[in-house]
């Protein structure tokens, strides 16, 4: 009975939110009808500039990136460095060449088409033009990569199983792709407490099959479980079909190891089921989608 009341309450909140959203969209269609009618004749079929109302009922112009509504941002940020052969040589100084995928334009041996699997999302809706894919096998290698890119002002996009549908794991332009697919080891499993320690590149379905041998189950399950990585699940706070039973990953994740943009390794790994001491730093990275650091 109590659970039902909670569900009804949650449903009513969703309905209210939808109602507010619907009203907002209607207001937009009325207020900006002229702007939209002009913009719809252009290629985008969506205005570059929206009219938004602030709390004082005045109108102000708000710029919207071109990636909004499925479009990519037109202009590359000139402050980011373009890759060169010297950058590739640096990465090859601590990683074997078979884990440094570079195109011929920057001193590598691959063609651009060889990196299409990394540059496009699952539905081929979003795509970039990265010329370099790095496949580290440890947090230390990720640290060296991010520190160098941070010092050289090189844009980076972390990538897991690349099963997302909104373009979050693929480059917009020519960012360096840091793929964690080679970091796929299970470090430990406490059969009594059910605490599992593994790399971010472990495939969700393989983890579920592994723990099932000990009568355990993963608290998350989704359609892309055969390809998605647990690191990507954590970074996007993925839900799936077991969400109502086990809750979100904010409650299931006990600890994280994260590499910050400057290369600092934050080791917050813990198998303690109940820990009420200090700040719960890991919560910042769950659902942050790689904007604060790379979960390893």
C-alpha cells in the first residue's frame, strides 16, 4: 500500500512537469512564431536564437548551440590545439603502437574510414572526425594522456561501449578519443557482501554472467548490456529495467577511481557497504558524463 502511494505521488509529479513543459512550449510557439517561420525556411528547420522570458517578464535573447535538436555545432573552438605528429609520438612513448590509432594526416598508418566505428554513434546519427584514438589499459596511462592534453590544450572525449543515442560519446570535431575498451578486468569480488571491483571497460552482460555464478546479480540491466561498459553506465547514471527494484547507481556504487582533467588520480574505491564519513565525492561523478573526469 505504501509503495503504491509513492508510485501515485511520483506519477502525479510527472504529470505536473509534463503540464508545465506543454505550457512552456505553447508559449514559445506564440511568442516566437515569426522567428520560427523565418528560420524554418533555412536548412536547420529550427531557429538559431530563441526568445526566452525572465522572471520580470522581459524578453531576452538566448543563443542555442547548433547541436541542439540534432544539429552539430558549426564552429570549432580555435583555442584547442590541432594534433600533430609530435603529439602521436608522445603517446607512443608510453603506449605500444597497437593501442594508438592515428591517421596518416598526423603521422599514423590508418585512413579516416578505419576510425569510423569510433567517430560515429550507434545509430550513425552523430559523427565526428577524430584522427586519434587511444586505448589505455590502466589509470596511470589515462592520467598521462589527460595531463598532456590539458597542458597542450587538446580536446578529449572519453568513450566506453559507444552505445549512446545522443552523441555524448563521439567527437564533435577532431577531439582525441580515449577508449576504455581495453580496461576490462575484474579486480575482486566479495561473495559475502556482494562488493565487486572492476575496470570501467567491463561489458555489463559479462559482469552479470560472472556474478551469477555466485548467486549474485548486477543491479542494472538494459537493452545494450551486451555492448555497454560499466564505466559508461556509471558516467551516465543509466537506469534500465532493474531500476525500480534496485534503485539508481547513486545507491549501488560504493566507490570510484577517477582521473581528473589535470591527470590527478582520485582513488575513492571502497567496498564498505555503509560509510557515513566525510564528503561522498563519488556522487559528483555518477551521471557527470565525463565532464569532471574519466571513471577508470
